[in-house]
């Protein structure tokens, strides 16, 4: 699995239908209409996300490594 920054992951989520709901500090919260799932992506410049967090966010969003 390649490393991705929060900015890159947010862009991927937006391409797959997720919408930015709100921003609080450095955390961008995404959601989909009709879904109770909310995903919080930490965006700290171009720092890569840790692998465990990246895997968790992708799993919750219904995406996999190939979507990156």
C-alpha cells in the first residue's frame, strides 16, 4: 500500500461521491446523503497518513487500495 496524504485521500473520497460536511481545525468531516457514516480525515499539509488510519478510512468508505 502506498502512502497518501490527507489532501490526496480527501480528493479520492470526493471522486467517489463523498461530500465535505464541515471542517474543525485540521479535521475534514465527510459524509454521504442517506448514510449515517461520517469520516474524519486529518489534513496536516502533505504529511502522509499512518497506514492503520488509512486502511480504516478506506474500509469505512467501502473503497480499497486500487481506488487510490
